[in-house]
C-alpha cells in the first residue's frame, strides 16, 4: 500500500462524521433557499406570523399611535385654520341648507296645524287667502314674517361719498354712518369703474339676510338697507317712494342742509313701506 | 350745521400714506409694510379754531407706480383736498411730482393739492430742504409718521384751509 492510499483511508476514518454533518447542512440551506425564493412557499410560512403581528399592531394603535395622530391633527388644524374652514365651508353650508329646509318644512306644518285650531279674523283672512292662492297657511304665515323691512336709509353725495342725511326706524346703532357712506361710495365707484359699464350704476348689494337697494340721482344717491325678502314688488314700491320723496322734498338747498334733510327723510319714511 | 370734507391721500407705492393716515387717525405706527389695495376710509372729528366741528373723511388710496393718472378717478371725484405724499429717501417718488400736480390742477380745478415729504426721520432735514429747493421740488410740509413730527399740525392746517 502506498503512502497516498494510506492517507486517504486515514482521512475517511477521521472525517466521515464531519462529511455527513456538512452534507446535512447543505441540504438544509438548499431547502431554505427553496422556501425563500419561492413566494408561495415563503408566504405559507411567513403569512401566519405577519397576520398575528398585524392584528396585534392594529389592536395597539389606539394606545401607541392614537395620541400622536390626535396631536398632529390638532396641530395641523390649528396651523391652517383658514384652509380647514375653506374646505369645510361648502360642506357645512350644504348641511345647514338641508337642515334649514327640513326645519322650515316642519315649522310650516306646525303653523298650519296650529292656525287650523285657532280662530281669529286675521287667521280667517289668511285661511281664505291660502285657499284662493292654493298655498298652505303655514307658508303664508312665514311669508308674513319674512316681510321686507327698512333698516336704514342713507342719502349720500355721489362723488365725495359724504353723508347728506340718514334715517333709521330702529335704534340709532353704533356704526359710524359717515364711514359707511364713504365705503359704500368706494365700493360703488370701484364696481362702476372696474367693469366699464359706461354710465351704468351699481343698484343692489346683497349680504346674507340683508339687501342694500341703491337708487341713483344726478348728484346724490339713496342707499336703503332692507331686511327680509326683497321682492320685485317691494322694489317697485320702494323705488316709487324714493322718487316721490326726491321729487317733492329735495332741492339743492336741502342737499346743503343736512339737519333739515334728515328731518324730511324721517318724516317721509316714518310709515312702514308696504 | 354739520361740516364734512373729503381728503384724499395720493402718491407712489411705499411713501408712507397709510402710516400718515394711521398716525393722524389713531396715533399709531407700525414698521410692518402692507400694501394698500383699493382704498381705506376713516373719519376724524376736528375742532376748528372758530368753534365749528369738521368731519374729515380721509381716503387712503393705493399707491401708483408710474403716474398719478393710474389712480382710480372715481376715488378722486368730489374731493375737497388732495395730499400728495412722497418719500424723502427715494427720488423716484417725486420725479413726476410737477407733472402729477399739473394733472390734478387740470382735472380737479377747484381742489387744493398739498405736497408732503415723508420719512423725515431718515434724512437730515437741513440737507433735504436744500436738495429739494435745488431741484425745484415744491412741498408744503416735511413729516415723519414714525416720530409723529409735523403730522398733526399739517392736517389741522389743511382742515382750516378747506373750511375757510
């Protein structure tokens, strides 16, 4: 037996166990590689673990992330209030509109029910009117309450915006009328200039439940603040009344005497405009 | 009898019209510069030496960039006085002054226009007076809205003038 063969036999005797161990490791690595590289095999093994962890995570969210999310949202809303309001405004507006429509319907039904029970000349008249017009008594009652009312009237010099006279059937209020007259004139001038409508005049400003009726004359204009439903019929009547007032009461002398003008204005418009 | 007069502040952007307006109206001043868009209006009651009370309605208009002709004409109509403000530290704000005053004189014949150099606190008064005279720049007063120098007296003099 040669030296080479002897060495080989000795190696076999000494390393058989290690060989077997190395082979088994290689086999295991092969199996793992198979599992890792084949998605189906891997998901079969890993999915249950991930599912368990996810479920645990979801259950823990309110405790762990909840305060952070709430704090972040609060901070974001605080920092961008205008943007939030801007985004919410149309949504809230629609909701309010729907709510008001619903409440108005309920109110109308409620009024109809109550007026049916009560008897008075006024109710009898309204009932007859409702039958003739083919509308419900409730709707008519609501229309009565939404009747247009004069809140304030200003007579303003056209170019300068200086207040010549004013009248309010309600309390005097705290607004500075001279500044209102100036600002109204500035708005009016801006609109008339900006849209290049030739000699056309701004005649109406609407804001929420109020309407500013503007009637133009040569050197001055009349601005009447109206609450309630500003209907075409009311507009016609108001226009006629202002025209009557201008025709019968306003002279160039009056325009220079603010105190006298205010007295005349008050006298003319003291009665309710129908 | 009630006495009301409309006074319009005119001039280039950033000359301090709003600062003068705020200083005279509310005795306030802010270093923060905010461009006026359109116009803002305020009223000040002034006791005249003869005992009458004047409602001075001041229109603080947005500044023009090139010429006064850019100013919205409807804001100028019916005025009882104009105050043309320029910045003593920026020559370009009084470069068109003579031309602008001519324009006002031609288009608003009876309306007095007074010229005011503002930001006096940033220049040497003696030196700036010399320079303006040398350049033939007409002015009726030099003020500082920041330190309140000459502001009140300028407006009160104007009030007397337009109620004569």
